């Protein structure tokens, strides 16, 4: 018995060796087929070589002219976002407001970075750390060094793909530069998706050499920069590679833990509780944006109404959205998982082509499921295309794959809002091409599974009982996700009356009433401007050069307004007495080194904020009847108090929004008095809208990462919640005795708010 067992082991060992030899021989033959044109005439081979060389030179020249040189000459917004946060870290600013639109824009202006916008929404805090060594340099100089580094990283990635697949160097480079638009935008904007490409290539190299812990650690770094590599954990669980999955999760959590002492609890809480859920739902930026076509955008456009950008969907139905959108996502995920072999990959016996197809198909799946697909995200499609060309045998299959790859990378959507059915076909061509790549890879993977290279690569069908369990699990997950999605979109779709229908305005902040005119800070194409209800602008600079206008102070019964204008290293307050569009207006008064103004109800006092390295203090001045400043600024509040905003509740009573451990709370004080907390709870609260009669306080309060409006008055023991849903409501102000105006980002990108109103008496 013992002899027979030894003999069977020797036989199995010999079979395993023979299998590995067959796989190695097949791989060598396949590489020769991919790279060799020996069957073609010499003249034709030379013509092909010359054509490939000329195409590569042309693509490289186009990339340098349209991507590298423009990125070298100007900063652009994306690099600036990472750079500003890294600069704040280097200069020891408090980091709890890096996701605040207005504050980060003000910091940008104070750093004299001349770009329209600064925003860190949808980005992980860890993604700013790679630029920390460059933050001591000027922004443009730092970007140039970053571009040179990215060129080296791209070249190293191309060489690594050449060595791993055996495809000739020029052909790998040609495939890479066929992704012209993603590479151009990555270098022009200073993004870090070339770094993501290099990390995925390195992780695959470690994976093919059975270095499980190294592969998981590299993917953990990638997931800390951009979230989607984290979902490789499901790939490894399917492959039963428990160590790699555990290392991926562990390294991601470890790097996340490292960020807590660096960025602080408030910033990390904002990312994990407020940002991350909306990133998964595709609602950090505009979910209806046709310039970033994703499955989320497609289903929003077809089934969901939004007054400003999608007032007439093809078939308005939140129920069908909640039913079909998760089905499409889960269906594509389930098909890909079923096509991936559940056997753990042994580098000695595994089929390298099947392994390459599995890795490529999973990477492509993550891009297809992405809810925020900017063009530069598809830089990593280069690796998908190289692995696909390497692992597929049919020349026609490769041709289809490369055509779809070129379309997914380079076909820009043609926005056609007026013809939605045509828009679904044309504007979503990049999405359709990406899905086509996925099915090309799955078809090739299915074909590989029918090739009997070795017994180790054979697959048996699922037993009926197991199939039933898999189907039941899929239906249960689909039902659960659909139910939660329906609850979410129903809450988003049932918000109060949204009255903002402005065109060309991405978001609004801080609405105020002035002499029966409605003013608000608006995010427009060239920055932030104060607009009235007709879209007219205020001019704060007599020479016509406008700066960012980031805050307003106004009274309903006065024509005097104060506007914060920020640029060239400082903010200043400008007082105007004119109607929008009047170019002859001259500022009545100006206060330097001041931001976030607030005017008293009688117009005799003005509060403003002064910041030193992100920590604010409140100051007050007295005004005459014409708005001229009478007194020198005097401080309000306790020394060391981090004041974010201030508002008058009465002519002699002042409300301060001040941070304790990075969380804003409301305080009430008088000039020369000691501030007292208004609410005893630990929730973050912001400045309220104070009723003219003084009987009701409506204020924003943050609950589990979402800002909602609450009303408090002396006649009730507890505050009443006024707004609901998984979206933010903030910056309230009274329109009249019963109607409240506020900003809501329901159905929009995070803090891309629109004006909305509600009747407080009815809601209360």
C-alpha cells in the first residue's frame, strides 16, 4: 500500500512537470506568434515596422505638443488640489477643512495660485502625501518635477509590460500612446494615474511570481491613492488567495490609520463618513454629467429628474432606477466572477494567458463600474490592452479589442441634452466601448478554459444545488441593494421646492437678501462671483479685473453690501452701494486682511474674520450711516478661539461658529463678553438663520456626515428636523416671516448646491 502511494505521487509529480513544460512551451510559441512576422514577405515586414515606428513617433509628438508642453507651462487645477493640501501639511495648518469648497478656494488665492478652482472632494487624504516632498517649491516648479517623474514612471511601466509579456517594446509603447486623451489629460492636469498604472503593473509582476504579500501591499498603496484597487480583494477571494486579500485589506487599513495623526480625526471622519459613501454612489460630482459618462450617469439621465440639468428624463421612475442600476452592476460583477477560475494560481503550472486575461478583465470591470470616470482614469486601460493582446490568439480578436480600447480612451462625448435618446447612444460611447472590452476579455477567457493545456486548468460545471445557492444569493443581494437605493433616491427626489434654474452656475453658497434682491456666491466658469437673482454681477475692482468673491454681508432693508474679494495673497472686504452690472460704481470702503463679513441688523456694526495659518479670530468695527468705518477693529471672543464665521442675532448679541477639536459649534457672546455654548450636544452646528421676531432659530446640524436643517424655538423642548434625505442642506436665510431659503445638494454633486425654499410653519 505504501509503495503504491509513493508511485502515485511520483506519477502526479511527473504530470505536473510535463504540464508546466507544455505551458512554458505554449507561452514561448505564443510570444513568437505575437511578435514575429516571419511568414510575411520581407518587404511587407519592413513596411509594417516602418508604419508602426512612424505611428509611434506621431503619437509621441502629439502627446508632447498637446499634453506635456501645456502641462509644463501652466498649473491647471488638478495638480493644484494635491499641491495645496500638501502645502498646508508642510506649513502645519489645521486640516479639518480640506473638503470645504470656499475655505480651500480662499487658501488657493492666499497662496497666489492663479487657477479658477481648488477642490479636494472625492480625493483620499493619502493622495496628497506623494507631493509632500515637492510642497516646499513653487507650485509650477513642483508640477514640472512631477511631470518629469511621471515620464520616468511611464517609461518604466512600458518596459515592465514588455518584459512580462514578451511583446516588442515599440508595440507596447504604441499601445500605450494609443490612449492619447488619457495620457494627455494626465500630464496636462498633473494627475497621478500614471502612478496608478505603475502600481498595477508592479502588483501583477509580484502576483505572477507568487509574492502574495508584496502584491497585496502594492495594491493597498494604490487603494489609498485611488479607492478602486481596494476591490481587488473580491478577485483574490474568488481565487482563494487568502494571504493576498488579507494583505490588501490590512495595508489599506494601515495606511488609513497612518493618515489619522497626519490629517486629524475631523478630516478623516469627513472622508470616511461623508465623502466615501457618496463616491460609491457617484454623487461627489454631478451625477448627470455627460462629460464623464458612467453607468451611474446613464441611469440618472434615463430615470431621474433634476430641475437644472435633467428636467425631462427619458422615463422618470426612481423605482426603475433603484431596480435596474444595481442589476446592471451586480450582473457584470457576477459574470466576471463566474468566469474567473476559483483555483489558486501556481506560478509553475498556471496558464499565464488565462492569468493575464483574469487580471485584465478584473481591472476593466473596476473601470466599467466606476462612478466617477474622468478621462485620465483610463490610463490604466493601457495595461488591460497589453495583457489582452498578449493573451488572445486570434488576430481578429486582438483587432476588435484594440479598436474598442481606442474608442474608450479617445472618443469624447458630444453633449446633446435636447435629444436624450441620441445622447444615450453618442455621449456614452466610451462606456459602451469599455463594456465591449470587458466582454472581449471574457470571451477570450472562456475560450482559454476550453483549451486543455493541462488537467490543472480544466473546470467542472457547478452542481445544481450550488447553482441554486449562488442564484439565491445574487437575488438576495440585488433585493437588498435595490431597496436601499430606492430609499436613498426617493429621499433625494422629494426635497423641497428647488427654485434655482440658473444656467452656467455649478453651485451656490451663502444666499442673502439685500433691498428685496436675492444675492448668493455662485461657482461660475472663471471662479466665484456674487450674483443676483437675474445672474448679474457685482464689480469690486474699478479696473475691471475681478477676483474671487467668496462671502457676502447684507441686510434686507439696505442697499449697502460687503463682499469679500480674495487674490494675490490676501482677502479684503469691499463695500458697495450699487446695483449689479453698474460699471461706474466705486467702493465706499475697504478693509484689508478680512474675510467672511457679517452686518448688524441696524447696519451700524460689521464683524469679520482674520486667519493666521487656518485659525480664525473675530473682529468688529463700527460704521456710520453711509457705511464708512468709524473705529479700529476690536477682537471678539476668547484668545485662541478658532472662529470660522460670525453673525448678529440682535444689534448687541453675536453668534460665533467656532471649532473645538476641528468640529464647529455655536457660541453666543456680546462685545467684551465671554462666549457661551448655545447647544450642549456634540454634533457639528453652523450659523443659523435668525427670525426677525427672534422667536425661531433655524440652523444646520451634521448627523452622520450629512448636514440637515433644524428649527428651535422657546415653545418646544427639542429641535424639529426640517430637511431629510442623504443630501446636505446648509446656509439658511429668511425670505419672509414663514419662508426659508437655503442651499441643497440633493440630486447634485456634493456641495454643488442649488437654492431651495420651504415653508417653516408647515414643516414645523
